[in-house]
């Protein structure tokens, strides 16, 4: 990565490759498929991180934490055919309640939104499908690093924004990002609580977004049921999840795309548009046969 106009990105790539030379081919291939505007957005995000005191070495460590942890969980999955954990309690102490780890995890996850082709494709899908003129209330469940919520505040016309997450660290990351790159004309209410607690107003949200959360809970159907409950009729609903995709905090294993879509439909959601992303470089058939990761994203509406 030698573009002189993107020095922070070049430095990050060099640091990652120095620490993990075997990742070089994947990283270079992924960056070659990004657009100029996406690389520029990544450069701005790296500048934002630098402004918060994160060095290039820190950012490389955040990213590689995700890479190494995912590899470890993939090895476990291949050996046992199941995720390592199956309950929220098992991962809460190690992940969600561990402030130091969660900070690295959230920043690493934000970087994968640019550097992992499937994650980038899901962000493109979100940005393309996000209603630009709709008004009303926008809810995001599990905003994590805040990049999707920031994008919605910058690019949509919704009047009210709410983010809800069980992790105080995640909300701190979201709040820090919005303070610098949010919309100056709008504010966002961030609530540290369990969405399943049911404290949000019924039938009150005109957009509901939940990215990469279903696989983190024990009863994903309950989450979808709550989404149906808080969404207004005609609300724009965006949900993503994954199939055969082990990670340190994934507990619900979807074994095929049909299982995900059957669950959505059982919980009263109709698929308007979908994006199915096999493991990079593989076909969906390959992924099914070899139990490789598949990412899925859906634009939904209440039935």
C-alpha cells in the first residue's frame, strides 16, 4: 500500500504484514478491491483513532486480535463441529465485560468493515439500501464501534436516533466516534441495556438496524420478536448474521442460509432484499460442503 495520500493506511498495512506475513496476500487482495472513496474513509478513520491516542502498532494489534481469535475459533469449529461457547454467561466475562479487550475488539471490527471483503460488501449494501428521505425514529441494536450509526446520521433524514447495547465499552466507542464524525444537527440517545429487557416503546421506530447480533444470543427468535414489536408498520429493517462462522463471542450456530431465512419468516418478517456472501473466493456450494463461513444481510419488513 504505497499511495502517498494515504500514509496512515500504508503504515497500518506495513505493521500488519510485519507482525503476520502470512496475512499479506489476503490483505493486498482485499485492498485491491476497495474503491478510492472507501480507502479515503479508512484513512479518515485511522486519523480519528490517532487523535484518540492509538498508534499504528496499537491499530495493527486491534486488527490482528480479531484475525488470531477468529483463526483459533475456526480450528475449534473444524475439530468439534460446534462453537466453543453456547451461553451468554460464558462469553460475558471474557468479552463484553472486559473493557480492555472490548476496546481492541471494537476497533479491530471497525477495520474489518474495510479490510474483509464480506464485511465491506455488507457495509456497501447497508449504505445503498439506507432510506435517504424517510423521517422518524432510527434504532440500532448493538451499534458496537458506531460506524453504521454514524453513517445513518450523516446520510439519512431520520429525526431521532437511538443506540442500545449491553456493552458500556461499545457505547463509549460509539459515543467517541459520533462526537467527532456524527451529524452536528442531530443527537443520538445511547442506552446501555439489554434490548430483550423490553424497555423501548412499542411500534415506535421507523428504522431498525441490527448488524451481527443474532449469532451472539442464546435465543435469536426473541430478538426478532422484539424487533417486530418496536418497529412501526412499514418500518425499514436491516439485519445481518452469519452461517458456520466461529468467533470468540458467537454462541448460536446457523448451519445454513435456509435456517436463517426460516427464522426470519417465523418471527413475522418478510425478506425484501437479501445479500448472501460465501467465504471469499468460494462458492456457496463449497461453503455448504466444507462448512465455511457465509455472511448474510437482509432488508426486511413486518408481515
